[in-house]
């Protein structure tokens, strides 16, 4: 029987579907040393963001050469050494179609939170403070939203932002996209100079480093709002904190961090930062859709 290890949880209906299809499913999270041993016994593994499949794990799997498939239940595969796995005959797949709406909604939710001081008012109200005068916010309607990257999630965000009356501009490394004439394509520098809100939607590239660092913050409008629901590392946290303290950035919303769980106390205690613990795809609907896509991927691969 083909064994599938699910390390970071999966929708219960998806697990049942795999079992009904004749797979043996093992649901358990392992730390690195435990995973090195367990991965030798399975044919496929399904992970989310908590489990990292790096070279030492792949090397352990190659001892038995049983592992044939790694599935990332989500979009990004930066927690997997993809090239190394593929070079050694292990296929890597993800579920790019299932969580776009969920992540886009979180990005929009964070925009509302920082624009109307919801993130900090929720804290100070619980402390018995009535800071009404300090919390004069701004409307999203009429503001320019700059999207860095224009993949599935960015396009979902654009659609929702446009419905709120925002002017959407975007930049994309492959240039302007056909069929999206209602949005304005700009270079990165033009976008930085023109946006009231900036939401980043690109994968993290370790070699390239942060997309938004000190130079990029310097080019932004004074009082800009910055949103990151993409990947930790695409924004330099040190540069972001400097921009927040100087007032260059009015507020930031962060769902993903350079290190997770984050240990950056200066960031997670900053009054101008709205925070969530990497929950972009953590909606019931998204997890259900992801589960369906995982089942389809595994079934097609092995059957």
C-alpha cells in the first residue's frame, strides 16, 4: 500500500478521500531528526509551511529511494529544496489554485485594520483607554494600491480593491499582463512613488534577498501603508522598522516573517504594525479546496 505522510495537518475530508482511494495516510508532525527516519518509510509527503524539506531530509529519503512525491499544500515552495529533490527523482508539486481568494481577503482585511487603526484600538480598548482622537483614519476609496507581483493572489486582491474604489497599479517582472487594462502597469520605482498602499505578492528568493529594503522605502510616498501576506524575507524587517519609526511608513501589516515563529520583538510589539501568524490560507474554504487539490494531485501521480 502506498503510504502518504501528512505532517502539518490537512482537511479531514481530504484525508478520508485518500484513504477511500486506497492510500495509507499517516498524520503526524515530526521534528527534523524524527522526519529523517520517518521519510524513509513513505512514498509521498504533504506539508504546509511548518515542515521544511531541505537537503538532509532528502538525503535521508534517498537511503531507501522510496519517496517519490512532495506536495506543498499551498502556493510557495521555498521551504523545499526543489531542485535538489527533482535532480534525485523526487517530484515536487504545490496547490496554486486554492488559496488565492483567502490570502487576498486577508490582505484587504489588513488594509482596513491599518487604515482605521483597528489593530491597535483593539489593544488599547482592552487596557481601558478611550483614544478616540488619536485614531482618525483614512478611507480606502480613492487611494492608489500598488501590487508588487501580479500572480493569482495579486489579481484577486486587485479585483477586491477595485470594488472598494481603489485605483490599482501593479508591477510584474514579466511586464504588463494582457486582459487587465482596468489596472495600470508601472515599473517598480514608479509604483513605489505613486502608491498610497503597497501590497507585495512575490516569492522569496534567497539569492536576490529582500524586494523592499532601505532604498525602496526611500522612494515611497511619505505616509505609505505596506502589506505583506506573501513570504517572510521579501521585506527587510530592519528597514521596515526604520521606515515606521521615521514616519515614512504610516503603518504596516505583516502575516509572514523572516523567521517563523518570529522572534523580532521590535516588530511584533510595534504599535504601527498589524500582525497575524502566517494565516493567509487558513480559512475553512481554502483548506477544503487545498485538500481537494492535494487528493487530485496524489491520486493522479500514483494511480
